[in-house]
C-alpha cells in the first residue's frame, strides 16, 4: 500500500492571509485573497515544505494538514516541486496537477494518484500547494448535532460546526458583456475576464479594487444602464454583510465602487424586512423581494442613480431562486401560497395549493427553482417533496389560461429559450440514474429515441348533486396529431373514471382508444363525478388536446 504523508510547516513572506489555522503567509503571491474558504481566491499557489513517504505499488496519498479548509470532493493542486530530478521524476509527474480529495478526517485528507507510485521513498522538499474553493454541500442539514456538516470534517465525537440552513452551496451570476460576475450565496464575489481564456480563473472582485464588496447574496448586471448591482453586500470599510444593503458600481465599470461626484457608484438600504431573499430584473425595473416585503428598484440617473420604492409588505418567498420574471411580470412561490407582480402585488388563487405544501420538504426550501416556458405561457416551480432531499416535483401556472397543473420531474435549474433554441434544464448529482445531466426541453417527441409516456389527468368534475346520478353514454374526442412523425402510430388512450362520493375514489373506468380518424366513442359510465385522463406512449407521436365533449343524461343510483 502506498502512503505519501505531506506535512505543511509554512514559509515566511508577505501577502494575503488565508484560512489556515496557523495562519502562515504565502510567498511569491501576485494577487490578494486566500485559500480554503468561500471568501478567498481559488488559484493562488502557496509554497510549503513537503515531507512525503511512498510505498511502491499503491495510488493512495495521505496529506497531514490541519485546518486546510477543504472537504471531500474538493480539489488540491500541486506543482513546482523543488525535487524530482533523476530517479524521482516519474513520481513527481504523478503528484503534479489537480487531485480530488476522497476523504477528510482528523486533520488529514487523502487522494489517489492516476497510477501506482513507482517508488518507496522518504523525501523532503518544497512545492506549490493550492486549494480550490470547497464545493460546499448539496443538502441542508437542519440544525447542529449528529449528521450536520461533512462526514469526517473533525475528530471523532467533535461538535458540529455548521449553522442550520446555512450550508447549502448556491451560486449567483450574471454577464458583463462576455465577462462573468458571480458569487457564492452570502459569500465572495468573483470576476472572470473572457479575454484571458478558460485557462485563467476568476479573481475576487476586491482584487481589482479594495473598495469593492467582498460578500453578497446576489449579483445582477442591469441591462438598461449597465451597472453591476450586489444585493446583501458589505459596506465600504466593513467586512460584515448587511443583508438589506444594495451596492452598485459606476456605470459601465464593474471595478469602481466608491461613490464620488464624478461617478454613479453608490448604495441603498432596504427599510423593510430582515434580509433580501431574491432580486429579479424585468424589462422596466428590478423587483426586490425580502422575507416580508417587495420593492421596485429603478434607474433615475445622477445624483442618486437608483431609487427604491416599497410596493407591498406582509409577503413571503420560499427560497433564493423561487421567483421568475416573464416580461414585465414576476411570479414567485411564497410560504404556503403564490404571488404575482405586474404593477401591483397580488396573491395567486391556486387550486393545487394543498397538494404542494402538504407534501413539501421545508428543510430543502432553498432548492426551489422557478422557471418559465414563454412559448406555452407557463411559469413553474421545481420543488422537493416531503420524502425527497432533491427537487422531484413541479407545479405549473399557465398565466394565459389561468390554470394550474402538477407533475413529477427532477430538475435543479432551468433557462428558457432565448439565445438557445430550446429551454435547458439540469438534474442533480445525487440522481444515481442520470447524474448531472443537461437536457434540451421541447426538442422532438421522444427521449433520446425512447418513447415518452405523456399524459394529462383532470381532477374530479361534478356532474350530479345529492341523489342525482349522471350517466355518460358517449364521448366526442377533440385531439390532433398533426405534428407527429409520418410513420408514428397516431393514437391516444382516453380513460373516463367515475366516483359516487368525494372520498370514495374512482370506482369504475373505461379506456377508449382514439386515433386521428375517430369521430366518437360509446361508453357506459355512471356516478356523481368523473375524471378524464389522456395518454400516449407511442414513439414519434405529438398530440394536442382540445375540448372533448360528453353525452350526459340524468340517471338513478341503479
């Protein structure tokens, strides 16, 4: 078994402080920042004294380095060893590069080489060691105690060091031209310069100007006036985050943040609520949603640059991605209800509200993701059900037809068609069947050559009161298959289901096959209410449902 033990002692020098317990300082550093926490630069190498031991034939590497600030799944980058000439050159070649940490425990971490170590040696020397930003967690653990935080983060039996609801890693981003400005939720802000290519990583915004914010909840680049706006930022001269403070850069300049008489940089503080949850840009304004109020932010020009007006209070929002803009309207999921804004805020009547919020994982609420499918007039939300830690269900509000529908589908993010021909969505890493996949939606009729079982099913529809039963004897379908493949079998199954009492459930049903030439279907179904399900699982079939009609007459219980 090969074991390489690396002990870090640190070297003298000047530059940035960073997240190691002993607080060593780096040498040969050209940028400010640190390593190993969400508030630092990811790509600065730091020179350390390295002691390692190898046993020929194994790939395992064990690194001794207390308080290195990384977790399982993070990456450590090793380079520029001052040894390795001659007999050890092939070993150093294996050590050079990026390595994914496989286990963290008791101040140590392990990773695997790409091939077994070629030598059993004991060696000391210098090397550049850089830790990328830790990947964070993809699941919230509610409260401290057993199971909170990353497995093996400390010694056996050590206390939890995480805060309830504050461990889910979420990124926010926006484009500044071809460049990218992005931040960890309630963490450091970074700027990536596209002209430097993909070989260069983003640098902290504060690297370019010490007045720039170092922490924020969300980043938006205002499309109309080209300001970089940070929500929930720290004030100039302070490192503490103010979750109601909005800071904005000089117009067309993301690196100037201190207000002067000759620029448009500045800040505004929201006066209602305890924290900004999400900001959404529409075509005419930025709508800011706090935990208890809604505000409109608009560009008004110098000397104040922006103005903020409160437009509603006593509102809620479910998570940091729970709102979506569609044109000049904004839709969002609140706590146990939905809201819409189109000049004024109003609750949305929701016919499926109990279905959603009675089966909802409150601990994972920040995973709720709102999206829109403008082609079909839909705003929707992916959310985690009570038995799931990932988004596994969705609810759709069709704002053109004013109707709601629900379903099961795992998606963690969504972007509507625009620069892309089709909407794009992703799954989660925890999906063991299709981990971390990106999908085109609305492309074709099938799923990678496999037929999709597509269906729509109604809620019970009343057709009789009291002792009055209704008899259904005929259905005239209204369905088209016009866009289907020429070779597809153009048919769908209509299932009529009836029930006698609201709590009895559907007790009888009749399946009717409908093709593109079907004029009517005869059936015999009796009850006080009925439901309709339409489905098809034929390959290459595209169907669109219209308004089916039923031939109904009054009837008795027998």
